[in-house]
C-alpha cells in the first residue's frame, strides 16, 4: 500500500498524472491559490465548463476535462472552512477524499495528485488535514480493485515532510 502513496514538491499543474484534484470553492469558477493556478493553466474552456456544473457542495467533488493541463482530468472538490472543529469539518474533509477517489475509480483513473485541501485560506490545521487525507486515501485503495497511484503534491518541503511522516506512521 505504502508504495502507491508518494509526495512531491512543486506545481500540481505540471504533474504527469491522469487527474489532478482542485481545492475549489463552491462556485467552481476559480479563485486564489491552487484553484486559480489550475484555472489559469487549464485555460478558459475550464471556466466555461465549470459554469455549467451548478457549483459543488462542501465535501463533494465533480469531474471535468484537464483541457490545457498534462492531466486528462481535474477533480474539483470543496473542502470545509475550519471553524474550531465542531461543525463536521473533519467529516467533510474526509468526504472530499472519498468522493475524489470514487470519481477516480469510476473513470478508470490510474494516477491522481492531491493538493493540500482546506489548509490555506480555509485554515484547517495541517497535521489533522494530512492525517485525514492519508487515512481516507489508504482506506479507499485497500478496497479498490484498481491500482491507483496517489501523489500528495505539496508547495514546500515542510508540508511534504508532514505527509511523509504521516504515511510512515500509518504504515509502519
């Protein structure tokens, strides 16, 4: 299992994977951070398509083409805004990963890259978010008939080290 989970440092829009995950807002029409970078790299057709999807609820995910990206698909998911942990934030974040992996399986996606979801402007505590991410993805992979390679794409080495530590602790 551990061999199907890896970390990378860099720009998720450059990764040669079947699908990248977009940490989107509810409108799916672009924003700041990863969301804005993905929309810029994918090109204007992505925004046109996203306008037809009717948005996305927190904890859910929707699939689009990758357009100008190396990835064939983008899975847009809306993570929760951290508000102290008493408003189902952990369950909603877990649902993001479950829904993304389900869409990957349904669409025969064999490699997928996740950014850090909800930890930027949405203020989710990094260590808790990483624990949820690794746990949910690993649980899905254990039950999936497909062999999906998962990359957790991080902006910096500090974040990547949190993922590596969590992967090691869950699989040691």
